[in-house]
């Protein structure tokens, strides 16, 4: 400590007067607020547009679907529940974000950006302190510019987007921030007159780093190395006297590791997901890391967005020479390490930077069977590497202006690339399409892109991606689960059940998959099995709201109304905004004749989601039961306007129209409504139905077409227009409408059946058979009608028809 202070004083005393004057006139390095302001402005420019981007990938499971971090109150008990994890600090910050921001991603990303800026600031201070400790010591003004350049270079680096924009990697960025803070406090303590507070702060920061992410366990070794490099000037006699300390640390880490891993550490390691699912062997994982590390080095120097990827499909190394780049990568790493050791005295910053880079990767790029590669693992390793590069530039380029021209050019290029790279995080479509462009055989990318497409384009479009994911990797749990979900929504329940069972072989206690299996049992009418499955989910996750809701639905169908009521109330208690749970609870309350409570829950459901067709339909049904048909009709209309394929609302409206005592008065009422709402296809369709009932087929058809001019995808008008065209002998127009129906909603089995009938009547047996087969595949099960319908007479003698009829249940 005394030596360090004396050095700084001696340096100042030997300066030329003009340099001492410059030092006093260049105070920026003494004002961290100025550095912080510049770093903050750059960070906001680079990351500000990402605030409202979606949650992605593990951020969904780690935040939106992770009950433990969803903090609803701040109390000792709730906070204790949050921090009971391997990464309590990161989880606590996410929980506080949830408490304030819930599902709004902006708050989470603001915190992530703040962490990024603070880490860059700590890097600046640490770099500045380190430069002042080198022999010969760098004077304050050059040290400021070098330290500031290093922190700015690191702040703008595109690879760091994965630790900042990808929200769940906060654990990673927090660990790096506290790691650097601990190093900084130690270095400052060594040159301070009062060591103890600084060393205490270093110890606390180190513990916070470890509580953020376990890869920071190497911190004590770097504190020791830092002491040896920059305070003991690589004195070998000092190393010999003190080598026992790192050896004791290694022993302590081994002991702690054995305690954590238990009596059978290999068995514990093999439970890591990627290894457990057969992604690689331990040998393959270890050998592949040589190439991964070289790839990380290449990304440091050439981080163009076209080279960056959230989820690599990185080829494995099966031996040192398969591929040959494995041994070449090993030789390169050994060469760099050897150079760092041999030339440490002459190039201490480069040597320490290389050891820092390799050492901070040691936990995640070794034998521990984590996923093979992720770019966020470079967040901490790149920090000191930036200082090493700037120090090298300072050696090679003498002129300060040229140095700054180079630094500014590089930082500007990195900033542009970071801005571009951040754009792909906007939503699931942009993110996973980018992954697939760079890893076209990545099954997980197909599965996740399918999920994003499902939200935009529906299940039929998504199912294609789920199928591809399963073909690429038949053992991938999420792909099997997603395809099972797709088959369930498509009404292919037996196939869905098979897929869910395959997925459960991968992860037997997956609540999501068990819920899918239980819902499939429910759809098949296998109620006892459904109940058992949902109870299993609740034994794993007692607050699983989906299981509570579905269990209530199963019990309701068994007639166990009181039990159903209890579970549905529990679902609403867990998640008051769970619309489907409120709708099902209202259905149970209607059975119990508790209409006031049922109405309350349906109205609350519509407050939460005004565009929920089932809530409108059920409220309409309740209003009919309470003698308010006019308001009921308005809700049925609204439901059909929201989802023209929602058959219960259509059937309810048809029922109301069929019971109309005065069709002319009703028609006048609808015409008047059309004056106020001329773009409502439901009103045109209703009026068309009234005219069809009165035998005015031409007027009816014109009204159906008017509905379709407003909304070409309005299914009731398409269906009724097709029926009228067929009735009047205009089968080509009818068939065009049926083609439009199945294009909009490929699950409409009745449309395929009607198309088969038309094609059979038109003398097109092959096409008729194809449409009939599709109808059956989509769930058409009226086998007696298929067997007796005169419209199918032309194809009954074909072998294809006879083969199809073998599927008829006996």
C-alpha cells in the first residue's frame, strides 16, 4: 500500500512543470459523473429502442412462467421464497421488477441497461487503477484516455446485446458487474491508507457476484493473480511463499463442489438438461470447447451481426482430430497461454488479459455439461481483453490523435452493429428467423419460430414448423410438446396424446406437458385420467393455474359441482386476470343458479379481455336466461364479429332469428342497426338469414355477399352463400366459397365434407375422395351420413371409398 502511494507521488514530483499543469487542467478523469454521463448516453442510443421488445426464450420460462420470481408483496416471507435459489441476487432483482412492472418488458430492460452502464463504469475505474499500477506507471491523462477507450469499446460491443437485451441474462451481467467491483475495491484498498473498508467492500461484492452467477467462483484466483502481477511485479519468491493460498482455495472449491454435487458427482452432472437429453457426451463437450473459445476470440475482433446468433447449432468435436480444427484450436490456446506466461513481465496487461479471458471462461467452457455455446458467456471475459487491446494499440501507434481516430472508428462501427443486432430481438419472428438463417438445422429454432407464428398466423401455419422440429430432433421435449399442442388444437387427439407421452419420457415432471396430456384426456372424454393428470401437476406445482382451471372443468363434467367450484375459485384466486378460469367458474355458478356471481365473473372477464368471444357468448346465454334477449343478441353478435368461426355464437344467433315472431320487424331493426354500423358483417349475415327463411333467396345471397365485401373471411356468410349457390345449381361458385373457407380455417371438417359432396356430384371421384379423406382426418365423424348421403353415390363403388369406410368405428 505504502509503495503504491509513494509511486504515484514520485511520479507527480518528477513530472515536468508543463505536464503537471496539463494534469491539473485535465480533470475529466477525476470526475466520474462525466464518464458516467457519456457511457449512459451511448448506452441509451444503442439500447433505448429495445425497451418494449418482447420477452424471449428462457426469459419467458424464467420470468413470465416462473412463479417464484412473481413477487406480489414485499415481506420477509415472500422475499425469502424468491432468494431460495442458486442465483438469489439476480432472482431478487427480477422479482422486484415483477412487483413494479409485471409483464411490461420496459422496466426489466431499463434495469439491464443500467447494469451494463455501471459495469462499464467499474471497468473504467478498474482499468484506470491498473494502468497506474503498471511499471512504468501510465500517467493520469493517458491512463484516463486508455481506460475510457476500453470501457467505451466494451460498452458498444455487439456480442454484449445477448447479456443486455435478452432479459434473463441479467444474472450474467450482474455477476460480471459485481466481479469487476470486487476487483476494483481490492485494487483501491491496496493503495489506500484505510484498507479494511475497501477489502470489506471487495468481499461483499464478491459474494454478490457469486450469488448472481456461479461462473464468478474464479474471483479469488484473479484477486491473487492481480496482486502478483501488479503489486508484487511477478516476483517469483513472493509466489513461492504464497502459493499455498490459491492451493487452499482450489481445495476449498473442490470440497464445496463435492458437497454440492453429493456422493455421486457424475450422476449430478449428467442431470444437466443438454447432457441428459443426449446432446453430447462429456468428452465431446470438453473437446468442442477448444473450438468454441477460438470462436469467442474471433467474435471479439469481428462481431458483425451476421456472425452473431442466440442459439447456435455448433458442430461437436468427436476427437482431437475430428474435426482437425479441434487440435488446431487447442494449439492456438496453448500458444496464447504460453506467450502470456513467458512474456508476462514485458507485456503484463496483455498477459493478464489473456489469463483473464481464459480463466473467466473456465467454469462454462470446461467439462461441466452445460449447453455447448452461448455468446453471453463472453460478457465478463471481454472486459479486461478490451483494456489489453487498447494497451497494445497504445504501444503500436504513438500519435495520440491517430489512436483516437482508430478508437472512434472502431467504437462507431461496433455501435452500428450493436444497433442492428438489437433489431432482431423485436419479436419472436425476427429473432428465430435470424437463428434459422444461421443454423438451418436447429430444431429448437423451428419449434420457437412455430410458437411465434402461431400467435400471428394460427395453429395450421405453426404446425409445419413444429413438425420440422420433431423431424430434426425426435427427442427434443419442447418440439414434441408444441406439436402435441398443435394436434390438440387441430382436433387430432390420439396423435396429440402420443406426442405428449413421448415428451414426458424426456421430462416426466413437465407441468406444461402434463397439462397438455390432461386436456387431451378431457377432450377424449377420459375424465378420470384427466383428473389424475391435473392432480399430478398440482402435486408438482401447487399454484399451477392452468391445472386448477382444467381440473375444475373435468369435475364439472363429472357432475362434481362443489369440487369444481372450489378448484375454479382457486384458479381465479391465483390469477385474477385468467379469463378462461372466470368463464368456467361462471358456468359452474350458472349450474348452481348463482346468476349474480356468474354475471359478475363474465363481466369481469370482458373487462380484462373485451375481445373474448366465449365470454360474450356465455354472457349472452345468461342474459337470455334472465329475460334480456336484446342485450343477449348484442353479445352474440359481438362474439361472432370477433371470431366468425365461433360456432356457439353463430348457433345462438340462428336460434334467436328462427324464434323471431315478426321477421319483417326484425329485418327493419337490423337495417336500422346497419345505418349506424355499415361495416358490420354480422348484421348483413343476420338479415340474409331472415330473407333466406322467408324464401327470398336472391336477396339473401346478395346480403351474404355484402357481408363478404366487408370481411372476406367471415365464415358464416361464406358457408351460407356456398349452400345457396349449391341449392340454386351454381356449384362452381359454391365450391369457390368452400375453398375459401378451408383456406381461412383448415380445421373446418364440415366444409371439406360439403366439398366432397359437390365434387362427387360433378363427376370428380378422385378429388371427392381426397376431400372426404381430409374431412375425416379433420374430425368429421358422421359415418352414417357418409354411408347414406346420395350426394356421394358416384364414389361408393371405388376402392378408395371402401378403404376409407374401414375406419368407421364398429
